[in-house]
């Protein structure tokens, strides 16, 4: 099992197989537009732009499960990301990351790389999963781990 076996809807409503990212290093992040960590969009975009030609893809999954900090619809989210942070990395439709309705990709990510003390639940927005070129989850990072701080781990996989 790897991340390549999953599909998700893009922010534009198209079905997208994660197999399209086969051979790339992935940074998969649950994002939100009205969170204290929202400025991490800037760092995510910078890390993406510096490394996309080396094989990095950042995948953003909006989620409204933490403090109702992603209240908008996909069009509002897309516009916010474009206008506020000039986001060019792929964004997907809003999903749940925890609970019975959690997206299958996130169910897999949480099992493949549990958090502190083995807990699987996502604690907050901007939790990050680093995936190697073979689709294997390498590491999980919390909200406080900035994109700049983890770029060395990304570089090691590139």
C-alpha cells in the first residue's frame, strides 16, 4: 500500500489519482484559511517553488474540522490562496481528516505515521506528511513545524 492507490477531488472538482505524483517527493498538508498557522502557506509555496523542479509536490487539503477555520467553499478557498499567498501548488477539495468521514488518504496517512505516543488523530491544521518517491510515508510533522524547518528533510529525499 502507498499513497498512489488513492484518489481525491481537486479544488476544481476533478477526480485526481495520486498515482499522477508517482516518483515525486510529496508534502501532504491539511490547510485552513483562517488559522493562526495560515501564514505557513507562504513557506509552503516558497519550499515548493525552490524544489518543484527537483521533484517535490506540495498537496494542500483544506479542512474545516478545527475551530471552523476553513468555512469557505472551494472557490473561496482557491481565491484566498491565490490572492493572499500566490499558491501554485495543487489544492484539493475540502475534506475531513478525522472521524468517520475522514478521507481514505488521511486514514492511511495517520496509520502509516502516527503522532506522538502513537495517536493517529490529526491535532490541528497544517499537520504535514512527508512521502518519499516510492509513495511511502516517511515522517509526520505537527502544526508548529514550519515548511522552512523541514526543508532539510525534503532535500534529503530529493
